[in-house]
């Protein structure tokens, strides 16, 4: 329904945040979530928490990229 309204108004491709911005935000949120989970909830070391955060950020960015290109 939203796409029809955007097409009718001529604003189909206009967005405030582009594809790469959404991918970056998705990766940052996933990294922050994993860091908080590992470091504060599971009491992991800082290094372990950062490594898991980077891994999850990479996976989240890959997933967001795949979804953005559908």
C-alpha cells in the first residue's frame, strides 16, 4: 500500500537514508546488541565481547546487503 502511495506522489526512490546507511545501521545495532549480551549478561572478557560483536556486525551487514538487493 505504501509503495502505491509513493508511486502516485512521484517519490518512489526518495529516502532519507540510502541502502548503505541502512546496512551500516543494521550492523551497528547487531554489534551493540552482541557486545552488551556478551560483556554484561554473560560476563565475558572485553576482547571476547569485541570479537563477537565484530563477527555479528559482519553477518548482519551481509544479511542486510542481501535483503537490500532483492
